[in-house]
C-alpha cells in the first residue's frame, strides 16, 4: 500500500511549506528548501507562491516561477484535483466544501526502481521502498530449451506465490524481456540485470464487445471501454438502462457472451486471484451494526490482510483511513448510530483495509444530500490519487466532476464513452444534467458510428506502432499468498459480540426458555404421557434452534461473500456460525428440560441427557444455516420457517404412529431428524438403552445439510 498523510490547511493564514521546523508543513528532505513555498487563499481562490530557485515547485507538471525580490510576480492559482510538486514530494489537492486538504504521498516518486546486475551466485533482492516478495533471491544461468541453451534469470521466493491459475510458485525462470508482475510491483529481466519497479495500486480495466446475459436473456450489448489504473469511471444513464447490470457482471452474478472480453489487470475478470483484489459496495452496503467503527475496520483488516501485516500495520492503516474519511471522532461509536454518508464511508474504509486494486460502487451518492455527496466525491477522488481504480454507477451529476471517464448507457447499449469534457461537446451542452436529457436513439446510434471509426483508426495506429517496436514482452502474473490470522475463534467471538450487544435479542435468549419451561411445568405432570412430553421438548428445541440460525448468514450475506472472495475459508466461517446458535439452543433446551423434569420426575444419566439434547439441536441449527445460505433475504428465510417446523410435527411419529402412516409419509420420516430425536428422548425418559443409530441418524442428516450448504456457498462466490 502506498503510504500517505492527510494535511488540512487553514484558510485564514498563509500555509508555508519547507524543511525548517517553523513551517506549517515540514518536509524533511534535502531537495526541499528551508522555506520552499506558500499556499494562500485570496478572494475565495487558492494560489501557490514559489520561494526557492534551487529546487522543484510545480503545479500539474508545470514549473512555478520563483519569486525574486524586486521583480513583478504573479502567484499561480490551483484548484480541486491539481497536483503540487514540492521537491520530490507530491501534494494532491482536494476541496471539501471550502476546506482545503492535501494528500501527501510519502513515497511520492512514482518511478521508484531497483536494478540489480545478476551473477551465477544467488543474491538477495531486497528493498524498503518496493513491495518485493520477502526473501526473494536471483541468479543468472544457462537453461536448456528446445532450441539449445538460453541465458535466463532464475528467481526464487522464501514463500510460495500463487500464479494466475491458482498454482503455487516457489521458483521461476525469466528470459530476456520477460516480466513477473505482482499487484504493486513488477520484476523484469533485461538480459543482464533484474529491474524491479513499483506499479500503480489500481488495475487497468479493458472491456471489449461485452454482451451480458441473465440466463438466456441478453441485458447489455456491445459495450466497449478502457480505464487506466487510478482513474474513475462514472456509469450514467436513465433508470433501467443497464448500469447495475454491468456491475452484476463484474460481481459474477451475470455472465458475459462468448466473444466478450473483460480484463482487470490484464487478467480475465473471473480469475480467482484477481477477484481477491476487487471490492464491491452496494447502494446500501451491509455492515455489522452492533460493532463500533474501530471494530469494523479492524474486522476488515483481519479478514483481508496478511497475518504479519495485520499485527504490524492494521492499527496505523485504520487511523489513516478514519482521518481520510472524517471518521476519527466516530471510531468508538456503534455503526448503527452513523448517518447514511458516514456508513458508506465506514464501509469503504473497511474494504480499503485489504488494499483493493479496483473498487466498484453501485449508486454510492443515492439518498445523500448535496453536502454529503460532495464530501463522498472528494473521498473517492482521494482514493484515485492513492492509485485505486474506481467504477461507480450514479444518477448524481457531482460524480462527473471527479470522473476521468464517463460511460453512458441507453437501452442496454453504449450511448457514449469518453472524458466528461468530450461528453459535453458530444451532447452539445455545458450542463451535466442536460447530458441525459439530450440522450436519445439518434445520439446513441450516431455514437456507435463515431466509435467504429475511432476504433478503426486506433487499430491501424496500433499495428503501425507494433511493426516499429520490438516484440511485446511476456508477462507472468503472480500474487502473494495471504496468510490470514486464525479465524475460527475470532468468528465465534464476533458473532457472540453482536448477539449480546443487541439487548433485545439478549433478553429474548434469557426469557424464552424460562417462559416456555414455566408453561410446560404447568401443563405436564407425572400423569402425562411421556410420548407427548418428549414431543413437546423436541418441538421446542427445533423452534429455538431454527429461530437462532435461519437469518445468521443471509443477514450479512454481502459481507460474507466479499470475505470468501478475498480468501476467507468457507468451512471455517460456516462452522463458526454453527457453534454459537447450537450452544445457545442446547442450553435453552436443557433449561426447558429441567422445568419438565421437575414435574414428570424423570431420571436420566447426565451424560446421556447431554448427548441426546445435542443431537436435538445440531440438525435444526444446520438446516437453519443452510436455508439462510440459500435465501435471497432475511424475509424469505423467515417465510420458510413454518415449512421446516411443520414436517417435524407431522412426521416425528408423535401425532400419528409410524406404522399408521402411508408409504410416502413413512419414507419422508426417514429424513426428518425429529423422528430419531423422539425415539432417543423417549428411551431416555423410560430409562431404556437407546440404540446409537438414533443419534447417528440425526447427526447424519445434519452433516448432509452442512455439505449442501458449503457447496452452495462455494458455487456462489465464483464468477459466472
């Protein structure tokens, strides 16, 4: 991650920059003069004055003439989005309303490189400024090929990398002009030396001839655009024209056509490794409401960052993003107390803990007032300054002010693609709101002709350039393996924290078994049929277990899908999600049992009681989680609850003995765990030996549902 510092500038006095300690901003670098430059606000505009003749002062790459005593001088105006160069340091300008913020890139030189001549002996390749794999070493040697021998560089790694196909790589041979590319660094062999360079954090995005399908229905046709790393693309269009469809394609929900090409960082967008570096945020992003902002960001760091990186840098990274997004004074506030704009900024900050190369946002400005819209836009611009590539859909025209490119969609086709300035010229307006007003079938059709001519010209130019240049270098893509922190106990603790901070839920967990147990104690006695008592306890256990688990996955489905896509183990997460509902339902069932036992005077072995009650709650908890994983939303999951309870009532054998059921009913009773629970609990009441098959059958049903759930989640995280 490229490090940065956020500097807030006070407008009521000159802001001085230099090496001496009396400056407003001190830059400790010999290429910065003692008093280098001054920023000041004059009549609502901001200007920079160059005070040095010995070093670099630039605005957007153009030199600022130094101020010389006795010589007429005009300070240079700068505005939102400009880049001020002070010696080797870049200050990127952002306005939040009238307030000026400077984003100081602490490794400002964008062309940091390391050249290491190679010999036949292994030598370590290390750099504190470049994101080179730890423990990397290289040497030069002769390698046998089909055509004889060839001089190659052999590069080895202390820890294996993962290639684009998902295979582990511990050593690689590079021919001359071949490159090993990682998300933030590339390593090239030039024939004699190994040349290491930093890369922009963001990914290039290339889309060519994109058709998008939902099932057999085609939703988008012939979309073409390209985006450079660190740029912002605003996708605009009237409602229902295909903006969200494009995002769902990138999420992997819809599929692309056979002749379509979508590349992110030069890899197919469905590549498992590249998808670990993409973040998707819905219009109303899900967050765990009972966590604080601090816990939310650290949660993102734990599930996205390497274990060592998390321990060393998570706290500092969290502080920086909270400062960047204006959340520093809200860090210890629960997420549920945040405003809509603050929630979206917190969700963005959480995703950024994983340092994504591409951020995709669906209507991030929807529902925000103009002030908060401008604030969020300024934050998005700062993220692009840091190198992140951003694609967003929007109805809000504030986004056009920060976008580098605009894609206009009309009736599922491309109505325009280019810079905002080109869009104004094409639609013959200076008012951003008029772009969509002027959009119609004719302008869309005309754009297709313009695009085809432009594409033909670019193709001819590319062919001529390719003919004059040397052959294109071969690139090998590799990714560092993310050694995440241990997840199982953390996930169990995280779920418990959410449950017990929700006071209503916590009180319900305490009261439910007491109320149900009290009612049972008033209707059952030593004269009551033990068959009925067993059935009532089992039905109660099912209700408690299902109600605890049936929303556990679906209510944070978006968060979990993002975590799974980034490499968090599905098995670990699902198992952790099972533990707490099972334990709580188990304890609740035991409390109900104690009330019943008090009245019925049933005697049972404690060990057998614990085993039988565990077999009663594990299947419904597992089934509840499975339904939660299959459901589209919490409402749908709740609606399925009666369909899970009623078969337990009808087919357990308590209402109608099994031998009186019709053949289909008897068959279905074999896949109903309550039938086996009924037998086990009745044997417990009657102090009879319970065949182990009853417990094993109930747990086998739970295992089958668990396997179905895990497979379903694995399939859902893969792109179509």
